[in-house]
């Protein structure tokens, strides 16, 4: 598995492009602003997008969704149905607060906790990690020892819970019961900031240390 990523937009959001270097089948996680940049990378690298993963339906994670899906209509979108209202609720997805009007179509596949997505020669287990939004999910690839956490868990921090549908208690519980039960050496790739690991966040995250 090869992972490339871009940090884009005013919110410095990470968009990940994961692909198989043999088949060049790939997936995009959280298509943020400036889709022309990662679409160009996909085209020039020769990647064929098969899937799109959305960790949660906030504008900075789906602002490029429409353009990406228009360009690659065969790529299936996977997300949690609990965030479905935010696809068309511009207040809930935060675009209205920032002077935008971002609306996206429904997912191709609604996933829930424990589902396994097989794509691009990889298997991802869906972990429901609500708290930042009701439908926040993480994608865990056991074979590669990597979890994509969106805005649930960051290096040294956790997601904000003062947005619509947020809950600090729910988020902390999600991290403790879903992410911190993964192997310590699991690499955490989040929606913002640098990579970290489950072990490091257990020990040093000021919101979670000692759990």
C-alpha cells in the first residue's frame, strides 16, 4: 500500500490518496478543498479511484467531493448514514458559517460499526467514533497497522465538540473504546496535523492520557 497526502485549504485539511502500486487501484479519503490538485496527482500517477471514504460530513472534508465524483463516477462513496443530514444541511456541515454553500449527493454505500470494506486489495474495518459529529467514523486497516481517524483523534489533541451534533463525553468514549483498543503500534492518520500512534496518544495526549 502506498499513501500520498495533501494539506489543503484554510483549515489545513489532510486528504489521503491510498493505492496499490501493482494494480494502481486507489481510494481517496476526505476530499477537501482544491480538488484540482489531488485530481492532477491521481491522473499523472496513473491511479484509478475505486472508492472514496468520508470520515465525517464537514465542509473541509468534503468540499472537493462533487468534483471528484464527477471526474470519477465509478468510485463509490462510503460514509456513515448518521451524518447524512449534513450532506445537504449547510449549517450542519459548517459551509454556511464560512460563507459557502456546499451540498453533496448521498453515499453509494452507508456503513456502520464493524463493517468491512474490501477495496484496492485492502480491507478496512469501520469504527464508529462519534462525538465530533454523530456520524464520525474511522477506517482501520489491520494488515497495514493504520487507522484513519478524521477529526476524532489528532496528534496531541481531539476533535472539537462545539459544532452541531458534537459531544465531548461521546467523543472521549469513542476514542477510549474504539481507537485505544487497537494495537499500540497502530499509526494514526488524522484529518489535520501530523501522524502519531495509538501508543503515543495513550501516554501523552493531554485530553486522554492515562486511559
